[in-house]
């Protein structure tokens, strides 16, 4: 891993998420954070998992489903770019995914388990990359990214949503 992505490896619209990632080894951080996140989710309990802090906002379960969906999308992008596929990728509609993703009918424990499994898959993929791979680029949602920037986006996205869970839901 070559350190933090440079500003030319992603769009400034992602600075909010990527900027939340502290300096250090992002792979180690991804491993530590998933353990903390799953522990937090397990502490919530099923009785509160459908809670929404305001009308029209996602439930806790939908937030977890969103984390899983987003990590799948971001890691798929990383896979494509890592393999040299420069075909531009479309964006995805996160609200549509949340609305029809059936997270609210699943147990919070099952959602937490799924998110953990997705992270393990992401980590296996990321551990296979050499230094050249981390710097490969591609386009998704009309934005150019390096593989490295996507790893930071995954980490920052989790940090962002865990912060929202702690501030607004718990």
C-alpha cells in the first residue's frame, strides 16, 4: 500500500469521506473498524434496529444494508480498475437500494454478519494487490478514481455512517 491517495486520484466530492480516514495503513484500519462496527451493531438490539431519527430517514437496519451495498459497489469498482478494465461504470442509486433492499425485514444480527463477510471479501481482494495495482485508474459515476482512493472511500464511508449512527440514532 502506498499511503494516502493524492487529490488527483478522486473527485473533491469524495473529500468528505476520504478526509475522515486518519493517516496510517488503511487495510489495518478496515480490519479494526469492522470489528468495532459489528460490536456496535450487536450492542443495539433488535428492538431499536428499526428506529429512524426523523421521518423519511433510513432505519438503523437500512444504514447497515447501505454500508453493505456500498462496500460491494466500491470493491467491485476496485476489482474492475485493478484488472485494468477502464470501461466507465455507472453510479448507483443508494436510496433505491435502501428502499427495496429488504433490510428492515432482516434481523440486525444477520445484517451485521453480512457486512462483516463483505469486509472479509474486500480485504482478501485488497491483500492481493501489488503497488502498481493500487495506482490503476478507472471511472465510475463520471469520476476518475484510483484503486487506492476506493479503499479510502470504503474506510471513510464506514467512519461517516458509524458517526451518524452514534450521533443521531443511539
